[in-house]
């Protein structure tokens, strides 16, 4: 499993300042892009588990 040191957070902040959008919106779009790319790198079953985990976390954070 690959671990990151928060590079996507920094990228979200930079894009947010550059485009004038909310950080959360940019972060969600980048997250969706990573999930879409993972469909090409991982089997669909494992990717679907990741997508379900993201959806459950989003629902629980409301």
C-alpha cells in the first residue's frame, strides 16, 4: 500500500488559491481523479471497496 505525506492537501490548497474555489471542493475532485485512475491500475473489486469506504466516510462526516 502506498502512503503519502499530504501532497494532495498541499496541491488542493494551491489550486484553491489559484482558482478561487473552496479547498474541500478541490480536494474531493482530486480524490475522485485518483479513484478513476486507480481503475486502470488495480482490479475493479479492490477499487470498489475503496470507493465504498470513501462514500461511507463522507456520509458519516455529515
